[in-house]
């Protein structure tokens, strides 16, 4: 869906994303990093912040948290 937007819709509109990376880049990275469910949730939250009343700026995808259940015994 993000790729369809980037290929067919985005070229028809002036650049308007207030963030770096752009919202579509963020969405792709969020889904690759966190999977479809959490990545989509993060992307929707980001898109909801992308409006004229938000200052925007650098807003990277948060890193994937390591599982707290994985314990290494030495």
C-alpha cells in the first residue's frame, strides 16, 4: 500500500511531509523492523502527527526492543 502511494499518488502532490525520514519511508522501515502489526501502528501514529501544527523534524523509527525473556546463562 505504501509503495502504491509512493508510485501513483505522491508524484501528483507537492512535497508536504514535515519529517525526516518521510512518512512513507518511515512506514516501510517500521514494517520491516517491527513487523506488519506494530509497524502499521507506528506508521499510523506518525501520519497523524504530520500536519501544519506539528513542527516535524527528525523522527526515526524506534529500534526493536530485545526480548526481556531471553536470558543468557554463562
